[in-house]
C-alpha cells in the first residue's frame, strides 16, 4: 500500500545490514541535495539525483556499486554563465565495520600482530573509496556526497568552444562579437605583405 513510501529515501540512504545479503540488495530511488548533505557551496543540483545502487555483503565487507544521475548547475569559468551539466557517473565504494574500540587492558599482545595492525591503520593503505559503518546500518549519504563533489570538473565549461568574456569590455562573446573586436590586428598583416614584395621584386624586372 501507500505506507511503504513514507521515509523511503531515508531507507535508501541508510540500508540495514540485515537486508544486505551475499545475493545483493538493490537500492533505486531519488535523493535530494539536502538528504545528501550537499550545500550550495558544494554544488547546486537541479532537481533530485537518481540513484541506482547494488550492495553485496561478504563477511561484513559491503561492496557498493551503482550509478548516480542528475543535473547540476555549474558556472562556466570562461563566460561565468550558469549552465546545466548533465551528471552521470558510476559509484564504487566499500564499507567495512568500524574497528571495535579495544579494551583498555589487553591480556596478551603478540608484538608482530600489533605491528601489522598499526601498518593497516595508516591512511595511505586504504583505498579512497573505503568507508566505515557502525552498528546495523550503513550511512550512504556522506559517500554519495563525496562522489558528487569529486565529479565536479576543475574547469567547468558551458561548452568546449565557449568564447568567454571580452577582456576589455566584459561582453559575453558567445552572444556575438563586441565592439573591441572590430579592429583587425593590422601590424602583423603589413609585415606579411612587405615580405612578399621583397621576394617577388626580382622576377618583375
């Protein structure tokens, strides 16, 4: 019935571990910027993002793969106009259980094992897309938020041929040439002419 729809997005972003089996759990739905914790400073979404994820749980390691699709409003670095950037990228992440806080007085520690654990804890060893979960639920929102932010181009362009703004008058040159561009660069043209004249001179006489 209708009851299932209430808070459906919350469940989409916070699946229960019990629901994620080795066969996998598919999560499909829409999420808003607010639900992902995206602020206007991060990115401006036009409408919700469509999320389609597959989760599999293998002995506590949850692999998440899927696709995010939507539209982002970006500002072109050349002409400064807002444009719609269709977004579609694949998501890959792994969630591992947060390490249980170790008891204060360990009974007996094998130094070799202790050292191995220290090495594993170093951040360089972890792939970028590894996240931790606590308890019986995954928090997908921070991971998806990160993916959306990282998908942003370093130099957003409304299109690759964007002409940008005139450095002199600030007109958007995509809308047509400005008055600054009317005068052709004459000096270079003259140089070419005089070169031709010299070489062509001898054959006339």
